[in-house]
C-alpha cells in the first residue's frame, strides 16, 4: 500500500485569528525548526532545574528574531495591520509552541491570559517556575569566570594622577 502525499495529511500552517482577521502563519523551514527545537530543549532543561538563576533570558533583539522566525510572513502583516506588540508576541509564542511542542500545547497557550504560560499560578500565588519559552527580555551580564583582562600597553592611555 503506497503512502498518501503528506501534504494531504498534515497542514504545515497555523491559522491565528486576531481582531477579526485570520493570519496564516507558514510552517518553518528545517534550519529555523532545528534552532527552535534547540531553544525549546534549553528552556525545558532550565525549567526542570527549578533554579530562577538558570532561567532562559533573551535580549530584545533575540526576542524579536524569535517572534519573526516563528511567524514568518504573518509577522509583517500583523505589523502592517497595527496589531499590538503584546498580541504579536503572544502569536509568536503560540507559533513557537506549535513548531516545537505541538498543536495541543499551542492551543492551550493561545487561550491563556497574555504573558502566562499554561499552568502558571494565578497572581498572588507563588510561582513554581519562572522559565517559559517566552523568556523575559532583559539580558543577564555574561559570566567572566575563566577570563582575564587584556594587558594594556604602556603607550595606551596615560594614568590620571589624583
């Protein structure tokens, strides 16, 4: 028995309704998909460690790249339609979860309040984990352990005398 064409079985697209319009988010290519899977694996490993210090932190540029990669052409359509950034980020995280974890996780996240991953405690209750795939956008300083300062040449800058 021959296999059916995969395009007849699996839909690589994600359809996200926002503000009365449905955005068609194309499936990601292999390079982006593998990068997203690696990022998800790191986030999951850190989440399981239970340490806030080990939470995944993305800088603003990295967060924007992630959202753009996850949404593809739909990102620019949302920007052109003046969709609020919080909604674009939510759509981007939904797509991230769809491409890395599956449709069910993406649907749960889509229905969650903005900024909360499924299973996040409600306000006032302690959080058991602060790590989500949608990590905060503030970067932590890089570790300096195992590094040395470069020696300055004597001709560099003159020392000021106090």
